[in-house]
């Protein structure tokens, strides 16, 4: 079985597959992805493969500079996005934005 390159929480799977979630915010451990990369995507909970994405752009951001556009690309409100990111990455402020599309 081929390993997955990146994982997402199961709750995001439907939004990714429907094209409603088109970015992900990650910490430095996943800052190595670059535009053009083709990635196998799995669920965080069980690492089961569910799609392939292509990275279309990358950038860096801080929690304070997140915008409504980022929230829209995550398919949630800005308040919800900040809360989710704070829960996943407590105490961190610098993040790597990975823009992607499903293939």
C-alpha cells in the first residue's frame, strides 16, 4: 500500500471532495510542500486514502493576519477558523498556507 503524503481530519473530507475547502493551514513540520506537488490524501484518524490533490500555491501567515478569504477557502467563518487552528496548533502563531485542488 502506498503511503499518504498529507492527512486531513475526517470532518474535512466531504468539503475537500466537493471543492469547498481549497486551502489548509499547517505548521513548520509540513512547510516543505510546493506548488506543483501531487499529494495522496488520507484521513488523519485512520490514514485511509480518499483523494489526490495538487498544490497550486504556498505562502506563510500569522493567526492575526488570517482574513475572511482564508476562512471562505476553508469553508468556515473567520472566528471558527481561528478557533480550529488554535485547537490544532496551541501556542503557535506562524502557519503555512497550502492552496490545492482535487485531481
